[in-house]
């Protein structure tokens, strides 16, 4: 079993991993032998702070050895094929964590039949979503299903993964993006087919939103996107998460996966405010990823 996106797991598995992550957070010394005597390759084609560090620390904490591979050194698809890289990695390691430009590269990495975990691609960022869901669960423990969640910004990898997580857990989510910058139609077709009764609404008019408990935003320009940043800022400016928006919607939590362009998609005032959950999200990456490993490797060891 792999985690290329949250479509690879059921709603029950997501709930199980969140429970496991919560347990691991409360009991830091638990599950120390989940990955004992194993090695995990970490292939990164893009920069990272949170993902790299939280994976390396988590892999250590589960008793395994992380091996970080910079794509500039390995040169996937140039020095050798992605499939051959995977087959070689499987000679020495037991799983691959990969941050890639194209989702297709993750599929190629599955050639070696060891678990592959998506650490961000152009379409999905599943581990981020699991951390986000854990964060929302911690902040609204009574019932996440009654929380009004707003995602505002680009309909990018973070947004799309969050939509899958929200649909799986039957959360109320509104997605507001500038015209032509919403989630991709091919992604929406898959989402609607998998979760036909989801409670996600998509629009372009932020003024039409009357209330949100949680406001989530992300960068207006993702890594590897060649659009002009200044022009992008002009288009996205009305979609900024600032104190006026927080007050108007009476929000009680503001989220951002980070890294943030401060005072572009989110103001300093909001990001550093008492309702900001950004560091809680970052911290939770560690626990959900440990839970993902435990879940995937248990399955593999049963094969
Ligand atoms: N949120 C996140 O994935 O951060 P990094 O790009 O720093 O890993
Ligand atoms: N959407 C952003 C997320 C970074 C964690 C990007 O892909 O660059």
C-alpha cells in the first residue's frame, strides 16, 4: 500500500491514522520499534523545511534510519529512470518518501513495490492534510462536522488534498479562489466520483461568504510555478486573509501550511494572532507521518 494521495485510503483509515497520531502525540515514547532495523529513502526534487525535518525526526523516533537524497544528485529521469532508481532503492531501503514536481513520478516510484509516500507533488499534499485534520480535531474536539471551514487562495495541491480529506470525513468546506485559479476539473471529477455526497462548495466571491470558524490559506504561487509573482499578487489581493476578513467571518482559527509570504496571502497581524494554528499544524506533521508509517508498514508486513 502507498500514500500517493488521500484517495489511496478510506475514510476509516484516515480516522484511524488521526487517532493513532493523537496517541503518538500524547505518548512520545510509544511505537519506538514500528520501523526497527528499517531504512527509508527520502527523495526531494523541491525545497522543504517542515516536511524534511518532520519526516527525518519521525523516522528516527520509529527506530529507523532516514536517508535524504537531493534530486540534483540523483537526477531522476536524467542520470537514470525513476523506475530504476526505485528498484535500486528497494535493494537497501524499505520505503520511499518523495517530494516531486509531477504526480506521475510517484507512480513510477511504485515500480519497486515498497511503500511510497507523497511528500508533496503538483496535485496533492496528503501528509499536510492529515496534520491539518488533526489540528482541526484538536481545536474542535466535540464534532468536526459542524465546523465551517473556508479555504481561500489558489486551488493548489494543499487545497485539493484538503478537499479529499474534508470529503472523506464529511466536513463542511467552502473553497474560494480567483476565477481560473480553482481546483483542476480532472481532480474535481475524481473527487465527485469518489465522494458524491461531499459538502464542499466552490466559488470565486469571498464577499458572499458570511461566516467561517476556520480560515485556511496557502501561498498564491507554488514551488515550480513559473507565473509572474507581481501579477499573481494583483489578481489574488482581494483574497488576502487579514484582520478585516477574520472579524467579518468571526473566525476562531486561521491556518496556513507554511511557508508563508507574510503580508501577501496572510498578514502578520493574523498569522501571529492568538487564533493562528500554523505552528500546531507544523508540529502535527510529525505525529501524522509517524502514524502513516505505522499504518502502511503494518499492512506491508502482513503481505
Ligand atoms: N508545509 C510544508 O510542506 O512545508 P515545507 O515545504 O517546508 O516542507
Ligand atoms: N502549495 C505550496 C505548498 C508548500 C508546502 C507549494 O506547492 O509550493
